[in-house]
C-alpha cells in the first residue's frame, strides 16, 4: 500500500479549511497518510479550526511567506516518499488521491500527476465568482482520460519527494500564484511529464472577479520571467495561452483607440476599428462563451464578454508592472 504526505498551505482560510480537511479524510480512508497544514501566518481562526482535528499536524509560520514557501516547509517535514499538495479552498473527490497515486507509479516518465477541476463553484456569496470558475475550468472538456500538461497544478497534485527536491522545490513568490508554471517547467527540464487526469477531480471556492483582477495583475508580473525563460506559452486550461495574450492585446487596443477618439476626434474611423477588433475578439473567445452559456446560462455568457475585458486588463496592467520593475532594477 502506498504511503503519502498531504500538505495544505493555508492563509486566512477559516471559511474553507474545515471542508477541505474533511474531504481529504474521506479520500484517505484506505491510504496510509499524514496530513500537514502549514498556517502561513493567518490572522483569522484557521489554526483554531485545524486544531479541532487531532490527527492533523499543524505548522504555524511567524511570517507570511507565500504559498510556495509554505508548501516547501510542509514537504521538509513530510515523512513519506510521495507528496500530495492540496490548496485549502478546495474539496477533493473521494477516490482522487488513490487515482493520482496509481498513475504516478505507473511509469518512470511521469513526474507529477494533477487532478482536474470540476465546473462547480463553492463560493455561493458572489455571483461574479462564477465567471472566475468558468475561466479556471475552461479547456478540459474534450479530455477523455488524461493529457500531458505544461503546468504542475499546485492546487491538487502528487509528486515523489525525491523528484520534488531534485527539481528545486516550489519557487517562493510573494502572495499566491505563479509557482505552478515554474514547477511545470522544472519537471519538464528533468525529462519528466506533468499528467493531468480527468478521473481525479476537485471542486473549488473561487474568488470574486474583482479579487481575481488584482490577483492576475500580480501573477502576470511574476509569470513573465518564467515565460521569457521557456519562450513559449502554456497549454489551454491556463491563463497563459497565446489566445489569452492576443485577446489581452485587443483589450489594450480598445484603451488606445478610445483615447484617440478623445484626442483626435476621428470618431467614425476609430469606432469602425473598435468594432472590427471586437468581432475578432469574439471569434477568439467564442468557444469560451459557448462554454459559459452551457454551465451558467445566457446571462453569464453576456457577462463573460465584460469579464474577459477585466481579466485582460489585469494581464495588461501586470505587463506594465513588470516593465516598471525592470526599469527600476536597471536604474539601481
């Protein structure tokens, strides 16, 4: 029987951590395991809730260092040879850990095995989070059993401790997000594959569109150095595809052309260009819009046209943020 250490990074997770742990306990009834929660200097009741579970090992960090650092701290203390990383805002399906484990040991070419998110939003208080759910889940509908993926999805994955250490662990970034792109690249550089399974799944508590916008600005600034290192976009199912970048470029042109209307007063010509760009963007995003209608209805499909612009603005501002930081580095 396989043995596994399950590591949960948590920061101010009082609303989701209990359900997350309960889902893991249910999924590990037939698995020899330990569960380690790394409280990344929470200021809420996260640790208090975790302490209610006597079988959970709790690590409390004195400084908020980000999810990557928290995962690394948990991995350092893990006693088993296989690691499973689970984010504190998800609920995993009953048999998912066993399914991931079985696939990991199937061959020697596999580096990490990743679960697939179901199109289910556990956030019932913010309607805009349904759009974030759609954007996060889009891209895997046609997957029958598994796909090779460019990213190592940090929210729910398994990897051997040996390979994890050999890859150099999770990159330590401020806040959360971005580590998965770096780890995916490092695993590929070791001639190993990231395999994403359809049969292992989870449901997540998604952010509001506003919070995701702020998050995207930060993640884009952190992602660009990784993009420049590997010199290619990531697979469908991430926020880092060619189509996403092209759609973001169109949104930035909207801003530029709107400014030109105000400055040059060439309303007819520039408005015509705006319409052409909008049609091109609709073509690029057509499959996603159909996807959004399928799961959340026609109202969400129309809202998604607006939501796409917000996400694209986040990417645009993240790019500007990256350029400003680079300029400041050169000045120093």
